[in-house]
C-alpha cells in the first residue's frame, strides 16, 4: 500500500464520521429551533385571538341591540332607560339603509 493511499484512507475514515456527527448535531439544533419558533408563533396567535375576541365581544353588544330594536314593533319596544329616546337606534339603522340599500 502506498503512503498516499494510506493517508487518504486515514483522512477519509476520520472525516466521514466527523461530518456525520456534525450533520446530526446541526439537524437536532435546527429541529429544536423550529420547535421553539412554533411555540412562539402559537403563543402569539393565541394572544391575538384573545384580543380579537375581546374586541368582537365589545362590539357585538351594540350590534345585537340594533338587530333586536329593529325586529321589535313599536308596541313591543320599551325605552332602554327612563327618558331615553325610543327610536334612536332604529333611526340610525334606517339612515344607514338609505345610504347603502345592501345593508
């Protein structure tokens, strides 16, 4: 066996396992980073969901009141509070309908 072949075999037998171990270590680090990023994105998405739900719940009360006011007849409707304008909500809905009939 020539010296050149012997040295090439030693270098190959040393580098191949070393490169394999380095590749596995890089792959594990990548998977760990990917899991961490996924957890961070899920946390952010959940916090945005809570914020949007809170905003929708705030707005839903007013929207529901408008739909109920419009569905009731004048005889069924009571003022929300003593001295409150009876048709304030219905008038604003009617005005909106005149501007945009698709609503």
